[in-house]
C-alpha cells in the first residue's frame, strides 16, 4: 500500500494486471506464490483507492506488454524478464534496497526504466538465443544452472547465435558439394 500511495501521490496512474486462471505454473524464486486471500485483499484495496485493475486470461506479463503495444499504458512495471521476449519497449523495474529495515518503502528502492529495444539491439539476440539467455540466467519459468548470472547467460546466448549462424553457413556452402557428389 505504501508503494501505491507514493506512486499515486507522484501523479502516476496505475493499472494493475493480475494473472488469470490459465496462467502457467512457474518457478517462484524466493517468494511464495500469491494466495487467493491476499489477491482478494489487494483488489479490495485498489477498489477503495480508485485504482483500476484487469484480470488477464492467463499470464499477466504478456497482457501488460500488449497494453503497452496498444498505447494504453506508457510502461510496464514488472519483475518478469520474459517481458523482453514479448518485445516490450519500456520496462520499469523497482530494485529493493534495505527492504529489511522497518518502514522501508519505495523511497529506499531504486527505480530503473529500461528501453528494451536499445538493450536488445546492444545484445543482438534472435528469438531463440533470447529465450536461451533468459532460461540460463534464471527467469520465472526456470531456475538456471548454478553460478550463471544474467550477463554470463546473455554471453552464452550470443555465442549460441553465432554458432547457429556458422553452422547454417556451413550447411548452405556444403549444399552445392552434396549435390555434385550424388
């Protein structure tokens, strides 16, 4: 509630999107899955504060990205790295700092807005290597191998893309030779 009130006080208009009944079962990092009672209480709070919310048919993240692509929202506030895979352009992440302190709230958090398109151009992944990088680095659906951080995972994904291109070039160059040897 503290975060919601500070965002509203800052004239930020919110639209909450909740996972629907057909959401994927995903790996929950250190957090526990949301309980129905907690979701109901949050929806009641949002109603009392006049903050709109939407129930997605399945996963909330792709619904948020679609709302962004349609121009309904300016940015997507998420902790889901897979929003990159759905080509969300503007992603806002709140990185907790000193959350263990009593009374710590959004003031003690760092807000990062990312231009996902610029990030993706910098990393230059294709769809397959992006998914590989997200899975290796750990995301909502997979725990990633121990000791592999996101930057290492993205480097592996970039090299996998280069390997795939090299193998494709070899196959294309060998097609003529294979035809001649028949």
